C-alpha cells in the first residue's frame, strides 16, 4: 500500500521530542536529546507552520524544520529557510520528505515567502539530488570560511 495515503502532516509540537530524537539517532547513530529539546523550543518562536511532522498511524516518521528569514545574512523576509529535514530510514524513498516539503512551502507562500533557501554540502549527492528533485537551483549566497589554525 502507498503509505502516503495514510501519512498525515501536522505542525511540530514539543511532545514530538522523543520521536525526533529516535529518528535522528536512526539517521546519525547518536542520541542528542538536549540538542533537539533546544531546537524544538526555538521553533515555538519561529514562523508558524514552517516546522512540520509526518505521522503514520500515530507515529512520527519524518520532520521538517523551517523558518522565515528575519534578515539574517542580509536575506529579506520574503525568503524561507529549510533548516533540517529528516525521514526515518525505514520510510525513506516513499515520498514522505516530498510531502513535508510541499506542505511547508504551501504554508510559507501564505505568509508572503517567494523563495526558499537551504545549505547542502556539495559532496553529499543524495541530499543534493533530493533538493534538485524539489526544484532547487544553485543560489546567490556564497559560503565563506575561515580556518582557525591550532
Ligand atoms: C533526504 C531525505 C530527507 C529524503 O527523504 P525521503 O522521504 O526518502 O525523500 P522522498 O522519498 O520524498 O524523495 C523524493 C525524491 O528525492 C530524491 N532522493 C531522496 N532520497 C534520495 C537518496 N538517498 N539518493 C538519491 N536521491 C534521493 C529522489 O529523486 C526521490 O524521488 P524517487 O524516490 O521517486 O526517485 C532523507 O534521505 C533523510 O532523512 N536523509 C538524512 C537527513 C538529510 O540528509 N537531510 C537533508 C539535509 S537537512
């Protein structure tokens, strides 16, 4: 069966902490409850409906954390950001990230966002391919780096 028929998208809530920590552990191999607690608390002050979860039969299987720019890096408030998107490995390649992304975009459009930015390591081809498939092009921001020697 196509799981997308039963997947529900809803706003992220603090109660999703444990599920997100578990997905993150499945993706990264390490548990980061303090990091996620802080991240989810911050979303409460962010653009409403820019941070969403995908639920299957009452369990959270994926999430997207987004925000609308507050002129950080000189980027205007018509720009939305994707901070992080993750889908539990068991449910990947079934279109879950695509529907999370599309729901976030629809919500951002309603508040006047006309472009979405994100950063991806150019060597991470799977992630690049995902964003390519979502319609992203290379943007105008450049990443500056200063190496701090020991
Ligand atoms: C990237 C990620 C969110 C994609 O989630 P997903 O639910 O599997 O993605 P979808 O099924 O919606 O994929 C949509 C399209 O993106 C592309 N894509 C997704 N995952 C891909 C992968 N691992 N390799 C290559 N292309 C990929 C495919 O074209 C896919 O369509 P297809 O399956 O019909 O070919 C998921 O792999 C993940 O959680 N990765 C770890 C965290 C991460 O890298 N996040 C992104 C940066 S914050």
